[in-house]
C-alpha cells in the first residue's frame, strides 16, 4: 500500500472514502483492504457494515469467497503451513 500524504488525501473525491468525515480511504484495492482490516479492529458494528458495503460496492472481487483445497479464502491463495518435521520440531529416531 502506497503512503498517502495529506495533500494526496485532500485530492481524493469524497465518494472514495468509506467512513464518516473522509475516513477509511478506498481509492484503490490496497487501501480498500486496509480499510476493511482497520474497521474490523476498531469500528462499531454499524460502521463495519457501512465500510464493508461501500468497499464491496466499489471492489466486488474483494468480497468474493473462493473454495480452494477445502478452505474458504477471500481472494488470496492459501499459504500452506509446513509440517513440524520440516521445521525441525520432530527428530528422527
């Protein structure tokens, strides 16, 4: 995600913000994902619903869930965890 300066933020149209008072900028997909992360950490239930709806309206591909290998992921490939043997957790006898 690119750093958003104050001058660049002022140039973003008001419609490209998902929250009140020009909070949670969603001018690109990277900022939209960040807005979803931040609102899930710090937002009220009403604000979460508002931001999620606005992000999904602008970037519908973010809200799509895909099935891969029996797990549900949101638009990202799965990262497989290494087995304990590969991390050195189990010693051969």
